[in-house]
């Protein structure tokens, strides 16, 4: 269980950082407000991404095992 939580937190952190950064850049470009707006988006996205990954992860892992 510790490994599952650690993986979920690390993966959701990386994905939420990259995705919110990318979408903020697409929507605003690199403006003076970029980092503030990106940070606000990330603060909201990371907890959501972590919960989604934690609860859907086992099912998605089982589905992906079919591609062996």
C-alpha cells in the first residue's frame, strides 16, 4: 500500500505540474501573470489528480495488463 500511495503522489504531481503548465501557457502565453495563474491551477489540480489516480489506478492497471 505504501508503494501505491507513493507512486500515486509522484505520478499525479508530475502530470499535474506538466499539464497545468502547458494549458496555462496555451491559454495565456508567457505573460507577467503566468506563474501565479499556473500555480493556482496546479494547487487545484494536484489533489484532484491524486484522488483520481488512487481510485482508478488499480482498474487501469488491470486493463493495461491485457496488452501483455
